[in-house]
C-alpha cells in the first residue's frame, strides 16, 4: 500500500486527511504531540479501516532536536512516502503584535509552524525526490499572504510563520522541477474551520477545511499544470 505521512494527525484537519486517505487505501504514518490522543485516534481508525496500517510517532514539534530524531526514525523504519500532509500548527497570542511579542512567544510559534516544517521536509522528502513520486502539501493560511484582505498587521508570529511556509513551498517546488520530476509541492489555506484552533463557531467543518489538501494529494497532474502555489477551495490564490 502507498504510504502517507500526516502531522497533526490526532485531531482536526490532519485527522480528517488521515480518514480520507485511509478510505482510499493508503497506509498512514501519524505524527502528533499528545501520545494518548494519538493512540486513541489510531484505535478509532484501525477499527474503521482494518485493512490499513496506522503507525504513530508522538513528538513535540516545538522541540527541533526531538523532531529531527523522530524524522530520522521514520526514515529508517518506513518506506518513502508518496504523500506528505503537514497539518500541524499553532496560533499566536491575540496581542502578539511585532513590537509586543516576547522572545518566548516568537520562538514557540516559529518552532512549530516553520522550523518543524523544514525539519520534516528536509528529512523525508529526499526519498520522495529519489523515487520521483510524491505529493507534499503544507497547511498555510491566507493570513500568511503578502497581499489581499486581512493582511494588516497583528498576530505577527503566526502571519510571519505562515508567510515563511509559503516561501518554503515556492522554493522547494522550483528546486524539484515544478512537477517535472514527479514531485508536487503546494500550500493550502483551509480557511476558518471548526477545529481546536478555529473554535466551535467557525463557519466551516473540519472536513470542509481539509478538502483542498485531499484534492491536492490525489489530483491528476499533467504537464503544464501548476504546483508550488497557495490553494484555497481548489483554486490558486495570490500570495
């Protein structure tokens, strides 16, 4: 079975992507921070999809050293994934404007939202590139755009970390040939969804928020199609 690696896999958008890909026949490597919640998610999924394999790795992605060790372990123990969906992330404190953010808050958000993305990509994507077969989807945010509505300051660590994700996606996509070598790299804006981060009053369900990432992971890609951009509802949005 083709393997998918998914972070934030115990809940929210990541969990929705795990369910959808398992239903399509993929084995899943599930990465999340809370080992108990991750184990429970694994049990639920295994009961629903008994023919699929769900392997869990619990790690605090704020800790770059621990993240690197976990990534190295996955690379040793698992075959090259065909799909990678990085769905983890944290919001910054509401009052975290650039001139009011503490060092600790800046480092917390950057470590989770950007540094860990680099570490996971750096450790696992080379095998996908060597296999010339891979779909890499990283959850970003429309607040990380450099243009458009909602880009007027505030939530500085979050916005800047997501702008960094967008830059990483664009850079990596060009480095891997914009799909010509069999690897696609894209960012996705899930919009405001009902997750632990989005809250219970968000207008979209977690399933709706996760739909574009699933489409990117499974879409047919032909020469001349676009990769290396930010997507929202299956459409390219300027960033």
